[in-house]
C-alpha cells in the first residue's frame, strides 16, 4: 500500500509539474489550453475504448462465443439433502 501511495503521489506531482510547464511555455490563451487538454483526454478515452473492443473480439474468438449471445438458461435448482441438525459424535462415525 505504501508503494502505491508513493507511485500515486509521484504521478500527481509529475502531472502538476508538466501542466505548470505547459502553461508557462505555451503561447495559447487559457481557453486554448483547456481545449487542448480536453481533446487529448478524449483521444485517450477513444483509444482505450478501441483497444478494449479489439481485445474483447480476440477473447471471443479464442473462447468461441460472443458476449452478445443470450446466456444459457440455468438448470432448475436441485433440492439439497437435509443435513443432521446435531453434529455427529465420535461413536457415530
């Protein structure tokens, strides 16, 4: 857990430093910077969706079924045998 927190803190610090440097050295106005960030974020999301769909299709081909198919019907529940209410004593075993 400690390693994860260090990693997350480092990631956040790196993102903050990167954003600060970008804002310092860019010639765009604030609205342009926000628009660029939104576009980059949306491209990353779309790429992630595309990669997930590709992987889903690969797994469906490997496993031989599609997630779009109807799930198989569950078999009717079989009654379970009743267990004794009292635990067995060593003489009964």
